[in-house]
């Protein structure tokens, strides 16, 4: 068991700036792709 003092010192679960940047970049890439798909749809050559 951890004492009360040890519990106060415990840190964790923090989101790193790299992880947040990757999430924001992924969302931005997805949104740009959706907008591009509406503006320049590719035709299917069967």
C-alpha cells in the first residue's frame, strides 16, 4: 500500500505534446481529405 505522501507524489496519465500533435495532425489530414474529395471527386473508370 502507498502512504498518503506517496500518493500525492504519484503523477501519470499525462498526454505528451507529441501525442497531442499526432492526434491534431491526424484530424486535420482527415478533414482536408474529406474537403478535397468533395471538391475534386475522382471518377471510376470501369
